[in-house]
């Protein structure tokens, strides 16, 4: 809910941050049980009895890339609605509330039909229809028990309750004391079975506020929306996860319900569970509650492959804020055989004070406060970007960033990385994987993601075998293929002061 | 092309599906949770060396890792005002500047080859040095840690690098709404010269010299000012012997003195920061809060839970869910370990509804005065705190960090257990009493940041407005790279 955008940046780091030797796998396999229910839902459970608590991570394999064409933001909106309760939670009288909610949809449809008329719109009729819709909302609101879902979770000791939507997936998580596992199963299955679209249009306003905060009123938010819209033309990564304002002001609860029914099906979901849980006791509970979800085929993936770029693209944001430099290069999806090579490049360029970009742009040239090259932007499921970014020091220009990146890229293409650099990547990846095992929350997330993306959670560990095989020649080969002029999109913030063109936003107390 | 009719049909399907109720399942509100298994978290061993250094050892054999932190008394509240930023620069340059025999860059090469970290940091009331490594590398990494602790060099080139980084932060500090609000709320609540609110400027950062960093280290880094905590896969007896060997012969130094900071209430009224490139206002209602040692602390945490914490609080339910006015809303009476916390009731709403947002918060504060807790709210808030209590100590590392904080701030080491017992005793009357004692609408300083050309009602309709100038004082000539600012 709060995290979708933060998540986007976390995903940038995903490939870097993940990642023990496969020979240790057998010791971990004993702690992990996997079950796929007859309806297709897969649950991966890691027993970690250190303390009487557990964490879960429900992952739905649908994100904003699945938003219908004129309904951007719908996947994220659905995520918000999953906190609004069910027929049993969040209502004083569902039998009466149900028709009242139907009325809200009828009146909204009538209002929308008039509102979007290109010609012949009748202002008086529009006002009446709007009033009828508002009246219907007020009538339905009478049955609402505010935030009962959250209240039940929190008053039973749930912590860290949240969710996020990114381009690739939607996910839900919290942690609870381990004696509450049955309550958790009841609550989580219930909202994945029949979420009720109550307070939808109020929540839509909440999401509009989220957009204002993360995108409209943030310099980097403004830049990234423009940058992705330029780097991608055909692939859904060109649209914002939060949604365009006009879509956020038009889609309906019916649209969200339709999205839910298409994508929130058991075969399209994986749950990661980690903590003090005995699989012999927990799986029967899960079967009982989650077994109710109706069987449905995994939705067919329809998406457009981004065509080759074949052109240099640039977006320049005239903005009252200080300069930022970004450049991105198209690369194939996470399933590409070279996926791990991009991870190696990113690590060698960006990880820590020994990284090439830190030493070059920050330490030696002294032109940037921070510089990095990251993969997995803005998602991984489809062809995406390897992106470089730099924060110039005061008095240094975006052009200097560009030139410095070009030099570092040419070096990667012309010369092998050193044995030490390659070894650091391999050692760090292993150590980071071990460190990641310390947290129930983090582990639940990794298990769910790997099970979903590779069909087997063990890939979390097998990844290390792929890491071990990366060679210096791989890094040069991939760099020469991907880091080419016609595969590049540049995005910059160019500082515009109060004396800028008339009508442009002026900065007062901002520069 | 969209067809609204067909979409409506889809919604009926939803409701139909929703109407199918499971037959044999226990409804959520009838589920009886078994008692939580007895759980006694492992307590760290506390050792105090003859030179005054306090050591906590918390073994944890789950993973082959070791982490350690030394927290040292003395932080930015003790730095001179005309060198604000000194402790930040110290915290950065301590590590990057290396030791007498190793440069920071050489340390980087050594550590990164082992996926290990040694880091240093500067905070308001302390500085710290920490390590994080695979257990097989511990001896080598610890040797380097000790070298940096005892023989730092603060090389001048790394001080310059850290200063450049701070200049960047200063030049960019008005770009993001969040960074402006974090800074200005503290300035308004504590006062601009209060050490908890002071802001580094180009001139104060430029005034810091390498000698200042060396002097700071000499003044504060002594064993009697240090609390050292270590957790991970080690044998506690052998580790204790190793630490005693490493630290035992280090002589005592002068005690770090806490500065005597004066706190005065903020001046009530409306403060406005104009930002023309936003379409959403931030509203923050501010006052001084309390210290955790205050006997009202327990009732205050319950009140905060009811008022502004979590999904079912009044602010979230009424301003977000019911009115749809905000994505981000929350807050309550602030608390800190050894000085008044920052009371901050905050929301963000579209420019047009700025005044409406202030009025909505005002109404919630009025309601809090009249009726601070219904029996249901009291139960929910206490259940929320008490049932999630296990998450305060569900990892050995959390327990270690709790104990180190109690030691640092001279709190009883069983403060957490006391906290649970005291929260259990909180009554509705207690909540009402603390609401009336610590939340006063007429004493709040209300900060609004926004784009007033889009406000539907002017702020002045609520009373006099004081404009806050956040312009950044320019750097002295010649301070920064080619072209300057």
C-alpha cells in the first residue's frame, strides 16, 4: 500500500541483494515444505522455530503491467480494496449493504456515461446523476464498520501489515504470533475469496493523494514517469503503476472486481510462510480455508514485446529542483540466460566503496554525490532496463555525468574486469543470501518470489551455481551487446530557476 | 472502447460469488487461538570492565555471522553551533579516512573481498562503530575494527569528500517535500538554535577541519563512554576473553558530558512554506512531547494508538477512509529517551482541501479532548500493544539492541517488562487525562507547506499566517567546483 514505489527501487536492487552455496541446499530443504492445493494455490513453508511468531507473503502474479489499457492504476487500486473487508468483516449488515453497493455501481455507470460524452453533455443532468451517485454512496456507507480488517489483525498482535503493487506483481504481508495461524488463514483466504468493494470511491481519492505525493509533488517521481514513458513504447512498463490521473478519476468498483476475478485465482498465487509453524498442523488448516478458493486456469499472459529501440531517446524535465541524471538500456527479461551477468555488472559497478562508479565519479573525479548502475528497472518479468543514475555535486552538470558513464561503459566493453572484482561479486552474493535468511519477513518474500518466478523456491539457492559460472568474457560480451547508443534512453532534470520561461513553475525558496 | 453496461454485469457476478458462504469453516470471530507457547527470550550477558566499558554478549548460532557495535557517548547536540555538521563529517570520515597504517581505500579492498563491513556513524547523542562479517573472518575484521577505533587518521582528502557530500545535501534540501518537512517541523517545535533542530549550512560545514575530528575523537572515544554489543555465532566464554584482552588495557578517559539543552514550547499559530511545484499540501501540528521516563508514557502510547497509530486509529479511519482526504495521515504525542519528543500530527492532502484538512484534524483533536477513549477503543489499543509484544524480542539481536539502549540512557534493564505491566493497567480515565494534559489545540504550531495558488480557501481565513523563509544561504565564493552555484 505505502510501499509500491519504494518497492520499485527495491526491485532495482533485487538482483544484487539476493543471493550460499548450492551444496548447503540439502540442509535447508529439510526445513521447507511445499504444497500445491487441488485448486492450484502453492504454499511454501519454512519452519523457523526461533520465536513463537510467523510472517507470510502472499504474491499474486499480476501487477500494473496487467492494468487494462484505459484503466491504469487498477492493480494498485485492487490492492487497496483488499483491506476493505468481506461479507463477514467490515459490515453491520451485508444483506442490506450488498444491494446498496449495487446501487452505487448503477448510479456511477449512469454518471460516467454522461460525463464522458464528447458531444451533447447536459450539465443539469450530469449534476443530478452525480448527486444520485453521491446519495447511493452515503446510503451504502451506513453499513460500513471502518477498517475492521486491519483492526482484527492488529488487535490480535499482527504487525507490519502492508501490501504493494509493482509492475510485475501484487503482494500482501504481515507478521503474527504463531498461535494465531488459524485466524490468519481465515482472514487471508476470506479476502482472496470475496473482497467487498466498499468505500471504493473514497479509496480512489486516497490513491489520488498517493499519486500527488509520490509523483506530482516529487521531482524524481515526475522524472521517472516521463523517463519510463519514453524508454518504453509498447511494453506496459511505459505506464505508471500508480495510474494516470484521468484513469484514477474514472475506473469503477466493477472494473476492480473484474480485475480481481481474472487475476486473483489460486493458480496465479503463491504464499510464503516462515516462522514457528509445524507443517503437519498448519497444512490441514491451510487446506481447509484456502481450499475454498475456486479453481481457475492461470490467466493467459498477453503482452507486447518492446520492439528494438533503434534510436537515441532523451527526456529533459525542466524543473525547479537540482539536476539528476539517468540513462537506461533495454535488456531481456529475468528468464534470459544472461540474467546473472547483468547482476554481476551491476555489482561490480555499484556495490560499495570499491565499486567502479563510486571510485570514478565520487572518489576520483569528484563530480557526483552518488552514482550507480542497476538492473531490474522498473520490473523484471518482461524486457526491462539496466539503468545508470548519478546525483551531481553542486556546480557539476549532467553532461559530466554522461561523459563519465560513457567512459566506464567503454572500459567494460574494451577490457576484462579484474579477477578480484569478479570474485568480490561472487563472495558478496553468497554472504548476502546468508544474511537474508535471518528475517522471517524477508525469507517469506524470497520463497514466494522464487517459487512464482521459477516454479521452484530452490532456485533461491541454485542461483549461486549460476553466479559461480559467470566469466569475465560474459561481462564483456553482454556489455558490448547492450550498452550501445541506439539502445539508450536518457532522462535528466535540468534546473529551472525563477527567471525561466513565463508560465513555467517557478521556484520560490526552492533553489 | 469501454462499455459500462457490460462492466456492471461483471460486478453482479462478484456479489454472487461473494454470497456463497463456506459451510464448515469456523467464522473468524469464533476462532479460539491456543495460548502462545511460553517464550523466554535469551538475555545478553552484561560485563563491565574495570575501565568502565560495558559489554553485552548475545550469542546466536543460527547463521554463521557476527555483528558488533560500539556506541560512544557524545553526538551532534554537543558540537559547536558554528560547526554544525561536525559530527556528521566525523561519522563519515572516521571510516573513510582510514587508520594510521591503512587508508580507508585499503580497508575497502580488504573488507569487500570478504563481504564484510566496518562502518562508523554520527548521531545526535552518540557516535558508533560497527562490524558485520562471516564468522570465519571475525579475527581479521575485528583486528581492523580495533585499529580504526584506537588509531583513526581522518585523512584530509576524505574529509573534503564528506564535505562535498554535505554540500550536495544542503543544495538539494528543498527539492523534496519530505526533507523540508522533517527539518522545518523540528525548527518550529524546538527552535532554530536548539541542538536537536540545528541545520548544517555551507559555512558551518566548511568551518570543520581535520583537527576538529581528531579533537572530537580524543575527547569522547574512551572505554568508560562506550557500550559494546556483539551478537552472532560465537562461543560466549571465548569471545568474552577475546574482548577483555582487546579492551581491558585501554585506560579510562574523561567522562562525556551531556549538554544542558533548554526546551521552550513552540509559539502557537499558523506557519506557511510556499512551494509552487506541488499539488498537495503537508500539514503538521507541532508541540513538545514527553520523555519515556515520564510515568504518563504508558497512557500516552495507548492514546497514540487510539488516535493516530495503525489502520484502525481515529485519524486513519476518519480522515483517510471516511473523508478520502489523505493517503498519509497519523501522529500523536512524541517521546524520546532523554529529552522531550516531537509531538506531530500530520497529513497530506490536495492543495484545494488544505483548510478542510486542518479543520478535520482540529475536529479530531477536539473529539480527543471530549472523549479520548471508548471502551472498545481502549481494548483494541491495549490488545494491539500487548498481543504484538512478542515482536519486541523475537530475535536475539532485538533484545541486544533494547538492552544497549537502556544502558545508554540509564533506564532499568527490565524496562520492557515494566512497560507491558504498566500498559495493562492503563484505564480510559488515564487516556483522557493524558489527552488533556499533552494535546492542546491552542498551543499547537501548525506548519503548512503547499502551493497556495491552488488553495480553495486561503490559510488566512484561519487567522494570522507567518511565512517561513526556507531559502538556502548561498555558499561562500570559491567553496565548490567549477561554476559554483
